[in-house]
């Protein structure tokens, strides 16, 4: 791995590394073809229990490939060429995700680690009601659950993400984009996973809806204690919601640090350039706004950046 990974000076960095829920070691993925793309190159990182880890970097740098590789969702021509990814359950056991296959992998994936895919809100089946699509998760993964309990749980899930339970009867086209995305987040939370991977979950939404959904995610994280890998190229947004941020460039993690540290004291040139490309984060001369702001003030300034 190239670049600078600041050693954990901040308490938050140490805490997340001390109690990991996912550890990724020397992980590489190629897309094999006439020209082979080395999409992810020797990535190592730790996701702390209950942490929001932001994954930033420009389009094509390998964010989705890393996330889908770790959760074993990639299909040929993608090939994991080195490394492994381990999951450490809150119940005290660990599993190498690359050793799972078939039914074990399918069960594991939705139960322990769930995904909100890039463009997910368009993946709801248009001719099936929201209720039937939510219920499907329970019929598949909790076959012993009674129908009454399933319906109750589906309504509870919708309400948890801020959608009225009367919407269970709706079809996807009757919901706004924001509501459909909330349904996808509800579905990903259905089985109380310990990790949620969210790939650009709010990118297609207008800023007001985006803000509401981010608030829901941070509130639910605090309430339920799941960890999140939050993928986006929107660095101001990540600075606001993440505990730590990993910056990716051309398949490598070039910097990983506490979000506030990364903002106030970026080490890697690419991180500096990425930060500088968001005018809302920099002063008139392009210097980073570095006024000894507290976390709250940082949150405020980035909130303006997100809402602006
Ligand atoms: N199915 C595929 N076959 C071949 N190459 C692929 C495939 N999917 C992705 N790639 C390549 O792998 C690299 C990483 O792509 P990836 O989709 O992981 O990037 P990303 O950071 O998620 O980008 P974005 O922000 O646009 O979603 C890119 O060079 C891309 O062209
Ligand atoms: Mg992507």
C-alpha cells in the first residue's frame, strides 16, 4: 500500500482498531480480460464496531469493487487475487468471509452484513407491493416467523426510516425517490445486521431529502449500534457523518484517519487536492479553513456545504 496512513494519535482511531467488526488484509481485486484492470490493490483496513467509516475517492478508483469484494458479491471477470476479509461478530466469533459459499454465504450476507447498493432505489420490483418486497426478506431468512409478526415487523421497519406504515400497500412508482431509498435502507436493516455497506445511498436525491436520510442513518446507528461503510465521492458529506475516512485513489487507500484529523491535517497530497476541490471546505485563497474549530463547528460548516 502506498501513501501515508497516520498512526492512530487520536483516541477514536485507536478505539476503532481495538474493537473491529471487519478486518481487511492485503485485499486485491482484478477485472480479468484482454486488458486486466487492477481495481483494488493490496488494501488493508479495519471497520470498528459501531463506527461510520467513510470511503472517498473519485469515480473509478475502486470503492464499489472493494465493498462488493469484501462481501463476496463480485462475479467474473472480477477475481480476488490476494488477501482476505474477516468478520468479527459481537457474539465473539470470527469468520473469514472468503471461506463462505452457497447458502452459508447468502444467509450470512443479509443477516450480518447488508448492502444498500449504488442506485438501489431503482431496484425495487415495480409490480410488487412494498409490503411483499419487505416480507420477502423475512420469509427467506426467518422462515419460522408468523405472517402476523412479519407484517408487524415490516410496518415497524418503515416507521423506523420515517415512512408511514400505510405505505406498505403502495407500489414503488407511488413513492418518491427519497421514500424508495428509505425502503431500501429499511430492507437492509431488516435482520438487525452488524454492518451496513452503503454505496452512494443519497447521491441521486435532492439536498433536503439527502439531509433527512443522513440524519436517520446517524440516529439509527446510535440506537442500534451497527457499523457503516459509507461510500461517496462527496467529501463534505463524509466529513460530517463519518468517524473515520479512508481516501482511495487508483485502487489503493492513500490515507485513513479520524475525519476531523483528515480535514484539519491532511497528510497525503491527493487528500489535499480532493479537499481543495470542494470550495465550501476552503477559504478564499484555497487554504483549508483551520481555525481550531470544535467538532460541532466542523459539523456546522460541513452542514452548510451539504445544504448549500
Ligand atoms: N465489470 C467490470 N469489468 C471490468 N472492469 C470493471 C468492472 N467494474 C468496474 N470495473 C473497473 O474497475 C475500476 C473500479 O471501478 P469501481 O466501480 O469499483 O469504482 P468506484 O470508485 O465505485 O466508481 P464510482 O464512484 O463511479 O461508482 C474502474 O476502472 C472500472 O472501470
Ligand atoms: Mg461505485
